[in-house]
């Protein structure tokens, strides 16, 4: 069966070579890599970063998740989309095991390092239908306060305090709990 057909049949838009090898477990990895390079050369697939292949019109959030794994979309990106902060920022922000800022196809992907045990905790992280791991606004709020002790939030009303209380133990931080209590005490 055609490698390209299998890639296009899959609902994902971004792949590592290991993902493609899963379609063809008995194929030689060198052959698969050669075929992928050919598809990039003939403009059937894109190669946004070394070892990563994408369909034209790929989902940049999916790329952000795959570029550094484990990671999930969070921080300013989620807070802005949720109406909790109003400052416009074009970067896609993620939480991961490392800190990096990379530019891919005129997009900036920013990763902030957080304790790996927090990254691996799934409370408050959703896996959407586009294969993207993204934080709930409550998780993004906690991530931001964990990383930046002083951060200005424009609108805390959309936050679900019960969900914040469920997610909070993952951070194992008394100082974070106090900062959250102080901020949420003024929200009506």
C-alpha cells in the first residue's frame, strides 16, 4: 500500500518518522525516510522540522505537541483564547520538560520548562479531536502562576474554582495554593 495514501487517510496532520513506521512495521526505516524525502521534494508533504513531516495546511498546535514530547498547549495561548488575559500574542505557548523558542513557518512556538511530574499529570488537559493536548483554562492559570509568581490576569470570572481545586495537588506547592487563594478571593 502507498505510504502517501496511508498518511493522507490518517486524521493527523503532523507525523514523526516513527508514526509513519507504525503504518508499515516491516519496512526498512531507511526506505521510509527516503520515501518521505521524495514526497517533500515533490511537494506532496512538508518538512517543517528535521524528522517531522506534515500535510499541507497542517495544524500548528499539533506540530507544537509533536515537536517536543511530552508537552501540551497552555499558558498565554489558552488564557488568551479563554478571555482570561486580553493581551494579544501570536506565539503558541506550551509546557514541556525543557525551555525553548522555535520558529516554524513564520510561527513562534514557545516551550516553558516545568517539573516533569506536572507535565505527566493529565488532570486539566484535554485531547481534542485534532490530536492536540491542550490545557483547560484552569490548568493554564495554574501553570502560569507556578511559572510566574507575579502575573496579571485581566478576567478571572471564567475560571471554575472547583476544577482548580481538583488540579492543584499535581503541583505540590503550598506557595502556589496561597497565591491562587489570594487571587480568587477577590473574584465575584
